[in-house]
C-alpha cells in the first residue's frame, strides 16, 4: 500500500524525502534583538529534521529591521544574520531534511511585544521602548495597534529590493527553498486585502492592483535565486469576513503566482482583521484543508495544507484523497519532535528516516511493521 505521506516530492531541482513539512513558527528568540540566530535555533530546527520531517522551514525572518513582528525576530538584512543561519542549515541537512526559510515583512503588525515574556503580549511597542514606526498600504491600523504610515513608491521599491537581497543571503546560507510570507495580515497580505488596502494608485483597487506588490516581490525573489531552487508563497486564502480577501480572489491569485514562477502555495487563512462580533473562524482538525483542496483542484500550482493536521492517518488521508501535495505539521512537531518517525511507524512505511542511533528504541515497532 502506498504511503503518500512518506513519498518524496520534487520541485524544480529539489527532491524532498517525504511530504511531512514543518511550517515556519515564530520563536522570538533572536540574539540581543539584532535578528541573529542562536543555539536555540540549532536545537529547535535540528530536532525536527532528526524527527523525520522532509523539509523544515525557518520562521518568519524580517527582510528589513522595520519588517519584524517583534524585536526578537530573526532577520536576514545583513551578512551576520546570514552567517548565523548557516549552522542551522547544515544541521538540518545532516539529518537528511531540506531547509527552507520564510522571508517576511510584518507591515502594520510590526513593532509589537512578543507573544510571551512581556507584560503586554501582542501590543504595540513604543519607539521609546525599542519599537519603530510601522508601514502599510494605507494609514489604517490593525485592531488596537498603532496606525502605520502608508508606503510611498520609494518605500514600496525598497521593500521589493529587500526581499530580493534577503533571498540572495538565503541562497548563500545554503537554504534549499525560499518562501515568501503573504498571509496572516502582514505587509503583502495587507496589500492584497480590500479591508486594509484603500489605495487609489496602481497598488490598490481591483485585485490586479492589490496583487501588484506581491507579484513584484515574487519576480524579484525568483530572479535572485537559482533557477532550480523552489519558490513557495504562503497566503491566507480567506479572511473569513464578508468583503475581505476570499477564496475566489485567492484562486485567481494562485494562477498568477504560478505564471510568475511560484512552485508551491501554502494555504492558510485569516489574520488581517478581527472578525465581526459574534463570528468565529471554524477552527478544528484540518479546518483549512478544504481551502487547499479548492485551490489544488482549480489551479496548476501544487499546494500544501496546514492547520491542526496532528495525526498521521489524518495527514495521510489529506494526501491520498488529493486535497494537497504536502502536509505541514507545526505545533504537533513542537509537542513531539519525533512526529515524523512516529508517523512512519504508524503507517508501516519506510523506516529509513529513523537515525541509526535511535533504532534500538524502535525495534519492537519495526518488527511489528
């Protein structure tokens, strides 16, 4: 019987050993607020690779200092940051996994307190306390955060250039794939959404205008990385709000992304605006998978599904039924860094991903397989 979850996938010149991918998850653990990776990141990402993941994607990494969600975020706007990420990439590779990195700009949701370790998690961080002025498509605040300054043409050009420069550094650090973050209410998503983008110039209005910045970034990154390196984009396929960015617009956008050289789209949702009172996102196991299935069925671009895909047989079902090409397992991997090894045993699949040093702990299960 085919184990879809454990089968390899090839994007351009990269073959990934299986379809269990760890998505980017913010850790707010960069060194001294300068965006440099630490031993924590070595342990964190290396454990996922040793635990059987096919690809491990490093968390949202700021392409500019003002593009960080919080001061403790990783960055890739200078060479010191690049050099600190090389050992992370090398360790992930040493365990047989591919290494990816998500390049990001937080836009109007930048300059905030991290999710833990501070008295006001998620609140705007004042300039006097180490924060900075935020930017967005329009001078419209996210919820209770400080209102951003609307980017002008020069600011937009600087963002595009910063994504390209960070992509070059990602290649130099040894990463196998690059992901552009255009989801969860951060800058590129802010431009896509009519809820946050009220511009009247060529970057606003209809979807073609609102998608212009993202497509420019994609073109710049595609041009900055080798032809054989995969380029991935993460989107929020719906905002779950009437009048917001929705699945119909996402379908058109994904088609354009494919035409611009994107090799896979990671399908998430929400994050750009609070829902109206009394409404809730239908969060539950696999709740975003139908969005991925919709886009996979209507476009030519491979997709990955993400969001509470915590059980091996559940993840296998998503792939076996053609709802996605890759399954991303995040928090379950944080709870159990051997998730990939456990999935291989549960599915009675190829146990070659189990490191030889650990096989003695799996002998009984391997005999049953």
